[in-house]
């Protein structure tokens, strides 16, 4: 009997969708090594492998069989995906064009590494970022630059503005995936994209205000308010939006700061200075990377209060997603201080989800951990923190939590369950 490897659902799935992997036609108790690999859009190779043993019937189901070693161990149905590592050290997996899938090659080899040489079976699986029926619309309205993703159906849908951290450009993959769950999502660029400013020395909150108005006024967006979702620098921008702008009903930050960071922020004649980093507190790791967790100044010290975001003025509900091993800055501290400020002013206590052994880059599910990369704001390669399995499990839960939060506070009568390709 020929050995076959089956991935369910079918030959393709959405990136945030779990995949069932099974191998058929093995001999009883046969030892095999499974390998998974993909290349990103810049040609960088990511791969993982794990050793398994077939059951008494010659079958192997990753939902039941434990990995005996390799990139991970134990029963981990999606381990071959989330445990991938780049051949190029500290290279982060990013999806740049959501209109094309990542192509994952899954192979079954005879024996256990490093002796596994005979290829028994292989299958190619496409991991997509656009659910069928999701509309991708370029946004060039006034000064606003981004991409709007609309779910299938007649709408209207709850609206979310999605903002990433420093690095510039436009990232669409989180917004495109969220649209597959019933949200109208505007992936918003704010510098280093098209005719936007080339750098992030100064930002104007009026730009984000214009984006809020664009989304609120869209006929496919359900009002009266919209949500904002921000990671890292995008997190403090979302807090500033909620604190100073009208129309923000729900705000979710992923490892964000409670102060304005990295650049000057202007709004209606007012200028908010950035909270500074003191680079003399950098600690170097054995492999030459910078640990910058202690470099950011304390936002609550008297000299730094001008940078503090007046979150107590916000009418928004809040969700803070926090990696307890975030080495960019002390995200748990910021979330807890935000809760104190809100409650001290009679506001609703925010939801705070803290994830042990989880680093800075909390991505959608099944993206591999990025333990370190170049930090354009610091000008060095830095560590981001996180332990591979714990971080990956946190990403799965955080994805569920932020969807539930926005569905609850923005309202949605067209929730899309179990998106299929």
C-alpha cells in the first residue's frame, strides 16, 4: 500500500484555520519523520520537523500521536506550522501580498532524523489570507492611505482600524484575516508608504481622525462607532485615538505603551513629546543581540507625564493583550497602570489578558515566533522574548479574545463561523 499524507481541509485553508494532518499506509509501529517548509515572498526558507511512530494499524494522526522529538514534542496537531524556524537567523515571517497564499510543503520520510533519507509521501498545501467573498479595496480618500477589507454578505459590518508598529509601510494580513470573521477592517498605513511621510519623526492625529471618519461613513460599516486594533507603536496610537477622538467604541492593544513613543504627536495645535529611551541600559545577549526592556523611561515620573496618554478621557472599552516575556518594554506594567487610571476616574475596568512566556510579536495564529529582529527605532538587532510553544498557544487564544471583544462591543449580527475555502 502506498503511503499518503492527508491535510484537512483539502488542498487549501485559511492561515488562521487549524489543519488536520494524517499519514496512511505505514506499517505497524513504523518510525517516520514529518517535515514542513515554506518560502516567504523574499525567498527565505522556514521549516520544522518532528519524529513520530505509526500505530498498530499503520496509521498516524497528529491529533492523537505524540511527537517524539524534533522541533517540538508531545501531541501538537499544528506543531509543524507554529514551530517553523527560518534558515536565516532572526528572520521574521511576514505576509506582504494577501492576494497570494503561502505554499507549505509537508513531507514524510522513513526513519528518524538524522538518518531519515527515503521520501515516502508529500503533499502541497496552500495557506490563504483572503476568505472567498472578502473584498479588498484600496483606500486613497483625502490623505488616508490603506486597504479596506469587507466580509462577504450585504452588511453592514462592525468596523475596525488596524494599525501596526514602527517599520513603516502597509501590512494587510491581520486585517484580511479578521474580515473573514465578519469585520470591515481598514488596514491603515501612516508613514513610509506612497505619498505619506517617509519617516516617523512627527505624526498628526488629524490623519487618524480622518481615517475614523472614513470608516464610520462607509455604507458597509455598522455604527455608531468603530474599533481600533494596534500592535506596539500602533497600540499607543490607538490609545491616543480613543482618548482624543470621537467615534472609537472599542480599543484593543497588543503589547502597546501607555505613553506616546518614538515621535512627536500633534493634534489641534498641541504637541505631545515622545517618552524617551535611555540606551545606556541596554543589555547584550551572548549572541550579540540587544535586550532593551529596561531602556524606556518610566512614564509615571513627573518629568515624563507630558508623554502620558490621557486614557481617562476615553469613552472606549479596552482590551489589553500582554506578553509577560515582552522584551521591547514592560507591557504588563502599562496595562495595569491604564486600568488604575481608568478606574480612578470612574471608568470601566479594561479587560487584560496576560500570557506567560509570550514575547512582543503576538501575531495571528500559527505564525512562528520571532524571537528577535532589527528594531528601526533603536537601530539595533533586539530580542523580543517568548518561548516557542507558549507564545504560539498565546497567539491562538489572543486571536479568539480580540474577536470576541470586538463582536461584543461593536455588535455583529452576521458573525462568520468556521470560514472555509
